[in-house]
C-alpha cells in the first residue's frame, strides 16, 4: 500500500504545474493556497453583487455527508 501512496504523490507533483490551466478558476478544492474560507468569501461576494445589481442568483448547496457517505 505505501507504494501506491508514493506513486500518487509523484503523479500529483508532476500534474501540479498544469492544474491552473485545467481547473476552473472558481475551483477551490485541490488548489494550493485555496481554502474553504475562499469559497465562502466567493459565495458572499456573489450574493452581495446580486443584491446590489438586482440580478437573479442561484446558489446550490450540497450536503457532503450525504453526497460522499464514506468521508
């Protein structure tokens, strides 16, 4: 099992330079320097902008315990 972890880390390290080009800029998970607090701030900013501009906004909330029951 430790061999699989080592290979996974090597692959992740090699893919890291291309993650910014592959992932959407709003992607928070899996990006270095991004935290759950960044995601919360993004939702708050979008909500404030929607209220200010009177534009419609749809926010989807997921229950991660249900979506990923093995976490």
